[in-house]
């Protein structure tokens, strides 16, 4: 089947605006992860979902960031009142489960966010 | 906190062998993963070590020593297409990944 898809692929917004990023995981994958990658840097963990619940939100940079997942499938990451430092590539990944560790995470192509 | 250290850049010639090292400080360690990312692309899984020792997958091998908090990725018979960034990542509870800063590998003819 299809891999992880994300939309939009690119987003340019003005400082102070809200943005919503979408992730469609691989069908049947119960675990979903959001990461952020600044240019030339490693991936920064933001949040993960097991089903519809988010056991760990500790990676969210501020209260302007929120995420939800409904129906155990699609997830949206919302950034309110965007700032220039939010500019990055936002990557979503999914895996079959979260149990035991070592489950391969399959990444989507990312959303490139530029805040002017 | 958690931290991973890996070299920022490595250069090698086609056909050679290269080793990318990774040291980590972490809690809740389940294993060490390696991901490859080409410029502009998404990270793709290469290997995972939960136990000490060497895991081999074709031209790529990965090693882990839990007592030393150390691992490495070994790439043999380098090809031009292997030019990419390579990330080590610690698997934590919930299969969360904490990534290192990445090693940019340049393969020259």
C-alpha cells in the first residue's frame, strides 16, 4: 500500500498566523510520530500517538504547538501564532506499534514550513 | 537528558569501507537504530541493534556495545549513491526515537 503522506508539502506563512499540518500514516499502523528538522540538523522529537492517545507530549516546544489524532489514523499538528523560529521541515512517521522498541518507523516526505 | 554524539562529516572514496561512530547518554534505552537521509528526502530505516554485537544487512553492518554506550554503522563497498546523511537514534519507551545530529557522508570517485 501507500506510504506515509503529508500535506501540504510546502507552506509559507506570515508570522503570527496559525498553520495546520496533516499526516496520513500507513494503513494499520497504530503508532504515529511527529518530528521537526531544522536545516542541516538532526530530528527533534515532538509528540507521538498510540492509537488516538498521546502518552508523551514533552517534546512540544511551547503551548503554541498542539496535535491530535482521530480515528486512529490521520493526525494534524497545529502551530498557533507562528514565529520565524518555527521554520523547519516537519516530519511524520508511523510504525506498526510502540511495543518493545525497535519497530521500524516509516517517514513521510515532510512539510517544509517557512515563516516570514 | 539524552544526548548522542556522531561525527558531523566523513569523506571516503568509492569502493572503500567507512565506519560512523555514535556514542550516547540516555535513560530508558531499548536499542540503537540507524537511518539514512538523502538531501531533500525522508529518513529511511537501515538497521536496529537491541543486543550487543554485530548485525549485518548486505553492505551495511551495525554494532552495539551497551556497556560502552557506543555503536557504529559500517558501510562496505561504498557507492556514489551512499552519499547521504546518516543518523543514529536511541529507541526509548514507546518506540520514540532520540536522534543524533547526523553524519554527512560524501563518497568521491
